[in-house]
């Protein structure tokens, strides 16, 4: 897993890494540039970070433009459930609201999204259905 905020260092690490290549999301500018570079497999936890929500808008770190770029470069999204389990209840709720928005955008633009860090497929499937995922998207999310 590549976890750096320097774009050039991340590109060098991607070239040296073996498949599947997972890049940890950083700030919005880094995420956009690394998605445009696109020679990796998974962008992890794009909804995390210190994001401020507006009154009528959730800043989930993912939008239709980034989804189109991810689809074109065949980059998937992933969510780390182990990290979410360790959060306080209020932060979990905020994170799940951002994940719900990202699920809708990913389904609309046909970007695969995976859930990592849990070996209980039935529980993850139920969680995805309750977050608003379609059944086919939920089956795909736990198939990684």
C-alpha cells in the first residue's frame, strides 16, 4: 500500500510495486492527479480526511468528474472497515453518510467499489444494502 502525499514519490512507488496496487487517498488535489495518472488498481478511503460539510452538500471527496476519470483509467475505490470500526459513533455516522454518497456516484458511473477488512461477507452485504447499494453492487463489493 502506498501512503504518501507527494505525487511524484507516489508515481515512482507505483512503478516499483507489484499488483494489486493500493494507494491511500490524501487531499483533493493529490486524489485528482493520481486518478489521472491511473496506473494502479485501488484508491483507498477517498471519503476520509478532514472534510467540512456544507448545509446542503456532503463533501465526500468523490464526485462525477473523479468517477469518470476513475472509470476511464480502470481504478476502483475501496473502503477500510477496520478503520471505521475504531471511530467514535458520531464519526462513524458521518463517514457512512459520505460512503452512501460515494456508492450512489460509483453506481451511476459504473466504478467498482470494494469493502476491505472484514471476513464476514453476509454482514458486509447487509451493511451495503442498508447504505443504499444495489444488490449487484453489494455482491461486487464483497467479491474482492
